[in-house]
């Protein structure tokens, strides 16, 4: 898998499902001005490359997971500096959206974890929030609602699979956590798993799907 973890993330495309369910953003009206008495508007063409990065930090601001999809921060040093800055600006606030270093940041926390999805300054915030909620809700099901640092570290393979199902190379593929959990369970049967905890999280995902169908 072309995943990136806390050891040293480099920009690159994720390995995910074919982009058959790509969420296509609407055109954005970025600026409206008046030139010589005439209304002038700059319309940005919609781009499929919505997500610049997905990050998970602990409550000290240290990286647990990071995946960058472009060259905004090309080196690990720049990425770590950005992550520290983003944590310092957000970990004591109640808001869920921030503008930082010319980027749109949406985020949420759970116990000792901070989840971030990063887009450009003109990106549709609702698209980024959909990615954030899908990732968080998928992990909530896979970890049996125990979304905290220790449980996440014991199940990193499941996290990599989930992120790859949601975003591929910056393109949003899926925003339905039920679909993500299902695909993680299916893909988990096709890859070698050496850790018992990984098998447990995939079994948990299968149970979640079974109960959701029985409701």
C-alpha cells in the first residue's frame, strides 16, 4: 500500500477504489468586484482534487497519521512544522473550521486524538467536513466506539485501509461510513494480516455491517 504514517510522510497518491463514486464539487464564486462600473466575477473551475492532507495528531500535537496529497509541504520538516502550528491554533478552540497558512482546515477531537482534513483556501468546506465525518464515523464503528490513541495505534492497518477508501490522490471517493467499513472488511480478507488486533478490528467491522442490515 502506498500509505504514509508518522515515520515520514511524503506527498503521493493513495491506493484506493476506482473513482466510480467520486464526489464532484460545484463551481466556486471566489471574488466579485466592480471594474469601470461593471460587475466582474472570477469563477473557479471545479477540481476533483479536493483534499490536500488528512492528519491525526495526539493530545501533545505529535503525529500519529499523516497523508499529504500534493507538494504544499514537500518535506517532512515542513509537514511537522505545519502540524505543530495547526495543533497550537486549534486544540483549545471549540470551532470546527479554521483558515491557516492559506488553507482551509476542518477538524474534530475525540479523547486524546485530533482529526484534520485540509483543503485549499477556496475549497468547499462542506466537502471537507464530509470527509472528516466519514473518517471519524468509520473508525468509530471499526474501533467499537473506542476512538482513542491506544486503540488507534493497535489498529493502524484498518486506518490505512479506511483512508484509502475515502480519498485517493486528493480525490474524494466515498463519504458513506457504512460503505467504507464494508470495503475495509472485504479488502482485509485479501491482504496478509500479522497482528491479531487487525483481525479483531476487521471482525468488528463485519459485525457492524451485519447489525446494520438487521435493524
